[in-house]
């Protein structure tokens, strides 16, 4: 079997990609290694022993920072944002399959928040809540602020999905006597389910990691990104690195779970065919 000879440009691009990966994950590897410092270890190399001391310390009462509560708030907020992002993006994708008056203006209005600086949106929402006599909180004002970030991405993804979706499948279902709901439930939804999982993962990860749009809208209680930022100015032990390792592993676990679910759905579809 003959293989095409790789050109010089291929190795240049491969080297550039390798440098990009090192730049992207190099700092994470340093944090991962330093999180295993011994009990007497510091914030820099070299390692002073190897242990799980700082991981145990992370889940104990801290003099500064509240990792457990802030993680729960970010997790719940991410789930809320994910659910609304998936639902609204799906409905928007279905609606924009047909042209309607004002659709273009509505589309640009939906994605306008992507070009506005995040801190400005956070400040604006925070000011509106305060002027309205409402107390900003992570489950209200921050929730709305996160949706201004996740919804445009979700809507754009669903537009791309439905632009490639052939209406022939729906026509075949209707010819067989299926109602509009049955067509959607048994034909459309299973076919776009992997994309919806991707939208959900995108919405959750954007919300879980969001800092700027939460800064002025979270109210009294911090989300995890705000808590980590606060800890960087006070914590002087490797417990901060342990926190970074735990949150990174959690993020990768969510991604792998979503990919596993997508693969499972595609296998079921392949068997159905």
C-alpha cells in the first residue's frame, strides 16, 4: 500500500501545532505537578516531597475561601444555563427554518452581546438590578448575564445544524402518517441529539468558567471562578494548585462524559439504520 510522502510544509504545521499544545497545556502540567507538593512544599519548584496533603487540605475548613459552596453554586448555575441554552437554541433553530418578518433583526440582536465587552454587560446588568431595587445574585442577575454569553453560541450552532438538515426525512414521516409532534419526536430529535448535547456542553462549560460577566452580578456569594481569583490574592500554599487540578479534572470528566454519550447515540442510530 502506497503512502503519499509528507511535504516540508506538513512538518512545519505539525511543529507549530505541537508548540500550540505545549503553550496551551504547559501551565496546566506545572499546576498539576505542584499540587502534589509535600506538606512543607511551597508555590514553586523544586518539589519538597510528594504527597496528597494539599488535596486533603482542600476539603477542610480554609482560613480564606469557600471551595465547596462556590463549586456547588457554579455547578448549579452551569446546569441552569445549560438547560435554558439547549431549549432556546433548539426553538430558535426550528423557528428560523422559515423566514419571518423581523427575523434578520432578531438574529443580529441575539448575537450582539458577543461583540460587547463582557465586563460592560456585567456592569450594566448589575446597575439595572440595583436601580430596580433588586439584589444581584448568582441565580438571577448572574444567570441572565451568562445567558447573554451562551445563547448566541447555541443559536449559531443550531442554525448550522438545521442548515444541513434535509427536510426529506420529515416529508417521509408525514407521508407515513406521522403527526408534526411524532415527526419531531421520532425523526428530528434523534438526528440532532448529538448536536444538542454539544450545545449543552458548550453552555455548561462557558457558564462554569465565566468570570467577567459574573464579577458585577454574582451578589454576596461567589461562584468558583470568583472564589479562585480571590484565593490567588490571599492563599500562599499549594492548596490553590490542588484546587486547579481538581477543577481541571472535573472539566475534562464532563467533556469525556458528553463525548461518550454522543458516541453511544450515534451507535444506536447506526444500529437502527
